């Protein structure tokens, strides 16, 4: 599954266009490698996403094409959230 689609379906980011922008700005890594919007996401991958002054690391648990809002959080597990000070 594409990275931007996963971020939207899992409701980590609300819109796919915004997910694409975040990925293309270099704010997402998959297993430590810089990711673009079209990068492939697989079960077991570790994503690190930078939201402003926060870095969220999560593990991909499931890939589904159609997800209800209540089930969206079951697609990933947050490993770590840390504040970035620059």
C-alpha cells in the first residue's frame, strides 16, 4: 500500500493530499529510510513521522482498503512519541 494512502486510511493524517505533502517534504521515514508518498508500506514496517515539534514512531500492524473510523487505530501501534527541541 502507498504511504500516503496508509496515513489517510489509518487516520494519522486526515487528507491524502496533506499526507502526500508531509511525505514529499521529507518528514516521514520507513525503517530509517527517507520515504516519498508513493513508497510502499508493509506490515511490520516502522514509520517515523515529524509533526511540527513532535516525532511519532509507530509500527504498521495491518493494511486494509476499507476501514471504519472505530477500527482505524488497529492498523498501527505507537512505539514512541518525543518532543523535538531545536
